[in-house]
């Protein structure tokens, strides 16, 4: 019995026996992924440390440096704290000393001012003769009490504080605010109506008093006043009130009230008390010489006082 011929392969004589298991062969021959190989190569080039570890080391180094800076700063602050405290105490002592010196000087100024006013009043009394009371009244050197009138002038309700309007340019008011020129006319009208003495908000007026404006404020002898403006005038109450109402300045006040809402109130008072002026104005004065005495010497002849 004859045997069958052996089966021969029809493939290429160079083919590998495990060609059908190429995937398994590739895994066996290339067990490390190319990406891992590249990462390992880069790690070797960078000293063998991974990127995350280097970042952590950099952060730790920054924190250590910051801690050193803070520690050094705290140490320096602790060292300089006593010096700063000493300088602060010295500064406080200097401020307190200068404040005390200013207070002492202010007391001296007040004392000298009172002395000057007393000397002015005495000179006014000595030189006034029979007219001492009248001159003292006009000069505001003495307080006054007697019958008179009380005139209250106030801004209109809801007045615009901006202070702009036709009144600012034309001289008349639609702002509802009392101006220095209004008070000038009121005071002049009272003088012309027979007032013997006048005060505004307790500020005594004399024949040399000035009523001016500084911004929106009204100044009387450089002293600011605030509304409402209370004007006290000593004189025959009935005649003074009647004369002022009929005067041009009284009618001017009526126009302000009717057209611009400025509030006014005039009343007759049985007793009005006015203080003395805070200071007397002396235009020219020369001290008396020792040999002038009280007689007719050169010192007496050369002395000129204006306290009215």
C-alpha cells in the first residue's frame, strides 16, 4: 500500500512560523511603550526628576525664601519698635508743649485786648466831657438797654443754597437768600428812622461798622453771622417801628418778602438789651508823654482819637 505524498507549504519560503501571531510577537518584542521611552529619556536628560517633583521643589524653595524674608522683617521691626516708640513720645511731648505755649499766648492776647479796650473806654470818657454818654453810645463802648424794636430777617423756605440766579447779576433776588446789601439797607433804614443803637445777632454796630459778604456768609466787622438775622434797635419803639415801615428801606424789605419769599417780622419791644462792641476802632492815637499830665501840654494837644 502506497503512502500519500507529504503536504508542502504553498507560502513563501521566508515566512516565519509565528507569522499568524504578529500581535503577540509585537507585544513580546516591544514591552515598553514608545511614549514611556520618550518620558524616560527626558527624565534622564533633566537629572532624573519628574516635572511634578521639580515644581514641588521650586514651590518649597519659594516658601522657604518668603519665610526668611518675613522672619528678617519681623526681627528688624522688633528691633526698631523701641526707637519708633521713643520718637513718637518725643513728638507728642513737643506737640503738647507747643499747644501749651499757644494757649498761654492766647491768654496773653485776651488779657491785652481787654486792657486795650478798658484804656480806650477810659480815654473816651476822659475826652468826651459832657458828651461822654452820647459818644460812648455812638462808639458802642457801653452796653445799652431801653425800649426799641426787634426785626427778624430770614431766608425764604426751601432756599436754594447754590446762590446763583438773576439776583447775583442784577442786584435783585429770586434766590430767596438774604444778602449783605439787604442787611445794609435794613440797618441804614433803622438809623435814619431814629435808632440810637443797633445790634445784629448780638454783634453791636457802631458808626464805623461794616457789613460785607464772604461767599454766602454775611460778615459784620469781619465776624460771620448765620440766619435768621435778629436786628435789635434801641429808640422810641412806636415811632421807630412806624418810621421804618414807611421808609424806602422798609418798603424795600416788603418787596423782598412779597416777591422773593424772604421772611421778616417786626415787633415793638418794651426792653431791648444791646452789648458793648467787642472792640473800639481807633484810627490814629499817640501815647501821652510823662510831662503832659492832665493839662494842656504837647501830648494832650497832639493826641487824636476817633472812637465814633
